[in-house]
């Protein structure tokens, strides 16, 4: 759980075309493909796909059935048949227990199937285990991880105490679990965040789904050096390739760049994979696959994503080797000429919904770096362009690599100053302006066939050009070298 007090969280990446994937059939309350409760926050999803059916558990706001005065974090459920479009839910399935260790907040669910024999001492074998984060502190600190069991995935009975209690009464504690069933029964591997006091990710194992032993701390080798200790959303396993996937959050924007509006969610997520034998040792590093952020989607925040997997936590489902995720996004997108404050306000918590997005392996890892103009402003990007802005393509300047491989290690960041001045920067902090995200990666040095690109400025905005003289405008700097 990241309570609202504490939440600070392209080899061919595309928005998923999910047809009628929306709760309530043809409801117009959510965009096509989205999941959630309109008008309140929705984040931190767990998604299981079995056959044609996807089942969702996530954190949203709801009235506690055990205490009608409590209307805060709770866990919700929904399902959809991807072929027929038949839906179930959304409905609240887990909330706080008055007077217990989880009486203040209950959030961040992760669900796995198995055969859990008598975990509650009632003689029952359960099919589902739902791991969640909770606390009895109204301030949202001192969180621990608990578990509840179910035979149908919607009616849960809690284990009475935290299975991983908080190690602190001063800091956030334990959070954001992700689980994998290694034997289809009750051999659970859990990954979770320990923020006591600095964020690190631990691996713990259990033979019965209740009693866990910590095995070590996950490696950070290979994670993006501009954010080397990020919070995450989920972990899943590829049982064909023997690799773990993880989706981490990018940083949060400072209020100074969003008109003094504090944004609780991060502007993007990064998808990585790593060989199973290197998870703790870092013998081989994490490999960055793609970045999903405002630059790509147009949404102000994109954070704490869940990976679609099978009932045990494997990504080997119908879409494999494509990896599908549901990302907490702020809907709708801000206007192309929104002020920093207007963009920041578009990320208000009641706008958070769960939006599908996917990463597709591709033979061509290059992204077209395009320059647009609408008569008022330029925008140069590999990603999303507002349809309301009337931008027209002027030129494809070259191609950037989707991830930091191939020797191309210089990131081109998309940024925006004021209402209309979109610009490219080599600074992740966007020189103190609003960050949109990562366009891709260029070379820092010239090479055979590579094209130099320059940042240029006019009296009103910025653009990028292959011309060192910036087509008669002001040359600000050499950005780097790209494939033609």
C-alpha cells in the first residue's frame, strides 16, 4: 500500500487496443479499455488471465462494510470475458478490520492461486491467497503485509495478524508485495518493498503461504541510473525463458514544475527483465525493455502498474511474448496548451483509473523521432501528439533507440515550459521545467551513418534540427547523434 499520504509513486510500446474491456458493458464513464470506479482513485492492480477471462483486484475508495463511517482504502474486484465482453463487478471484497492491525488502511492487493491447506486452522483448503498491505496508523506509516484466503476469489477470510509485520513505527514499513506460486500449491515467492528507511526490494519464500523467510535483497544492477532506487508495481515470471519481469516507477514531478500542484503519482513506469539466477546476485544486469510515460501516453501520471499473468504469476498467457500491463493513469489527458498547474490538477486522485498498455518485442528497436508544428508551437517526440492541437508532421529527424542498449546511452527527455513551449533536454529534471518523459536514446559521439541533432530556439519556442545553423534560428546545443 501507498496511502495517499505517502504515495510519491519502447521496443514498440503501444496503447493496448482492448475492444470492449470496460466495466458495465457500454458505459461511457471510462475510456475504452479502462477499469475502475469512476470518480475515485484506482491504483495498484493485480491481474490474472485464465482462458478468455481476466480477473482484477485493485485498491480504490469504498465504505467499510464493518464500519460505515470509514470510507477510505479498500480492495475491489472485477472480471471480464475478453471474447464475449461479459463483466462482473466492480465490487468491494476486502476492507479494514476495526480494532485490528489493519484498521486504518487496507490496499495494494496481489492475488495468486494454489492449494492452501488449512492456513486459517479451520480445516479448509483454499484456492486463492490475497496478499495486501495495511496499518492501524492513521498517518499511513508502520505498514505490514497480511494475507486473506478465498475459495472463489471474491469472498475472503483474513489471517488474523500480519505475516510480515512492520519493522518500524517511524517510517512507511513494508509494502507493495508481488507473489509467485512456484509449485501450483503453496510454495510462494514474495517480492516486497522495505522502506526502513530507504527503499529496497526483498525476496522471501514460504512453504504454506503464511510463514515467510527472507532470502535476500534484489539487485539494482542495470536499473536506470537517473533513478536507481525506484518504487515498483509488480513482478512476474517467464517460465519459458527463465526470466523475471519487473515494472518500476519513474520519479514524481516536483511541485515547482506543476504550478505548485503536488502530484501523488509518478509520470511513468519502466519495464525490465532479468535472468532468474541473477535476481539476487546481479551477475547479469536488469535489461530495460521500455518506458511508458506522459511522453508516450499523454496522461499526466502513469504509475504502479500490474502485469497480466496466469493464476500462478507466469507471463506465459495468450498475449505472450507481448507483455500486457494495467497502469494507474490520470484520465483524461491535459490540453496540449495546458498551463503547468492545469496539467498538475489533471492528475488529481479522483481521476486515477486503470489503463491497459502493452510492450511488444520487435525486430526493429528504433523509434521515429518526429517534428511537428501547428502554427503556434513545435513539438518533437517519439510519442503521443494531441489530436486537438492540430499538429502536422514537418519532418522525421532520425530514429532513437527504445532502450539504453546498442551503445546508444544518451536519453532525450521531452519537457515543456509554460503553456506551449515543448523542448528536448539532456537533463532528466528538464532544467527545472515540467517533465514529460523519455523519447529514447541517442549516441553521444559521431559514427558512421549517424545524424547529428541540434536543439534550436525561436522567440517563442524550441525545436530540433539536423542543421547546425538551426535553419536561421538560434542554436542552443548539440544534443547527440541518431540513426537516420
